[in-house]
C-alpha cells in the first residue's frame, strides 16, 4: 500500500506526504506513535520507503516530499529558507495528526527536524539526527556544491546512465557505490530530451546558501526531547563533532552505523535500523515527558 496525502505548507504550497504501508491498528484507546521522515537536499520521500515499511509494524510512519523536491510544489518565488522548511514540517505533523511525533531527519532534513524540536516541543516526542553537522560548512563548500551541480551531464539518456554516473563516474564518488547510483536514479524524471532531476538545482543552492554560514549549537541546546545522533564512519559528520552535538543536546545519545557513509539509511538499511531501534522503542513505549 502506498498512499499520498496532501499537506498545505508555507504560503499555500502543496506538499506530498507518503505512507508506504498500513499503520498498525490501534490497541484500545492508544494510537500508533507518529513518525515523520525528512529527507535532505537532492532527496525525496521515496528514499525512506523501506525504512517506513519497517517502522510501520509499531508506528504510523509518514515521509514528506519537502518543498522543491519529489511531488511537492516547487514555487518559483520560494520561499526556500530554513524557516519555511520548519513551518512545512510543523504543518505536516499537525495536519496528519502525528504529534507528538518522532522526527527522523537525514542531512538537511535533520536540521529541519531539530529546529522544529527546538521551536515547537509540543509537536516532537523524540529526534533522530542522521549525518548532519551542527558546525557551518562555510562559503567554500557552497562553491564546491555549485561546481558539482554544474558537472552533472544532464540530460541523461537512460536511467542506466544515471546509475553509472552517480555510482561510478561522479568525481564526488571516491569509489564505486551502486546504492548512490540508485539513490539519484530515484530523483530523475523523463523529459522530452532525456532524464533530468525533479528539483531545481538553482533552488537547492538558494536554500543551501542560507545555511552555509550558520552554526546550530544554540538550537541543539534548546532541544528538550530525547535525541539520537547517528553517523557512519565515511559520512559527512565526524566523530568528534557528533560527540560534541551529543554533549550539547540536553538528552543526547550517540549511535554509529558500521561501514556506512552519508546515505546511511539508504545503503545500509539493516545496520541503520539496528542502530536506531533500541532508542526508538524506548521513546515510543513511554509517554512523552511534559514540557519544561
């Protein structure tokens, strides 16, 4: 079962939320704990499909195509700001009746998740941060991203070409990585001239430009719910920074996914789930703590 539910986001943007399995039936008066899954830049909700199905045994797991991505609106005028993404996530929790929800975010989706947890603790039961840094990436990283996006040989003639380029030929791929090729094949759509990304690379850069100079330590310090920081040894988030994030979070914990990189939930799904499962069970089998 795959079900799309439309959510109205900031400035009336229509956002596509997805359930990839039937949620568990309620037991008595208790409903299944809500989980909202948030992808990062260049991602889409379908990257969470396998995780959502696995979570659906005990949770109502919903993945959101964030504005500018997937099947959600891509308004030419935006806004594409951190504030608009946070407001969209809050709208999803409220309109889908998920709250207080566990927010699971990957990359910039994790940034959105912890910003929402800091601003609206009433909506968030717990937080799982997957490979997202709290330190600012800096202007140089923006130039690297600009060059990388320009290097994409679009349009691709076939999806096989997409998989080969992102899995083998992309200079950002340090070694052959078939799952990476599959990841990017999911964000392509066929046009008259070939396969192109479903998102605007210009809009992605605009959002990223708004966060490259910002540190997020103060926001993490305001997250009062339990929070798990998850990284892979080959990801973007270094061990020392991850441990500092755990220290700054008032109720922070740490987990590592062996042999994983940035796409830890996608290319190492079993190990990723094993890393988060004990935390998820603990935070959803007890009542949320009252706001302080």
